[in-house]
C-alpha cells in the first residue's frame, strides 16, 4: 500500500502542525506534528512500512511506531485526506 494525499487539498503550516482545507467537503482539519509529517510523506511513492521507518528515524524512536502510523493513516483516510492504494 502506498498512501497518497488527496488532490486539491490546501495545506498550511502552523507552529504545532498543519491546517488542511478540503474544498470538496468544505472541511478544515487541524493536524498535530506527527499527523502532519505522516500526511506530507503520503506522496504515493512510499509504502506504509517506509513511512513508519521514516517516522521512527525523524522522531528518534527506539520502538517501531507502526501502530500509531497505521492508526493515523486510517483516520486520514476516514477524513478523506489520503487514499490508501495498493
């Protein structure tokens, strides 16, 4: 699976993450720093495993954040911000 951010969303950086506006649904989403980084890594070229590895490296984690990354991706998909394509 290689998650990709939805086309047409407007992304604005804030001090504590991102504000994402989805014009199609007229919804605003406030993402914390972790969710913001995960969304930015969803470019359609990286697998979930690669995103997990990148998150672990960026945040200097001793344990794999696989559950957190998968939960975040599932929430981003439910909110219509990413497509989880095979």
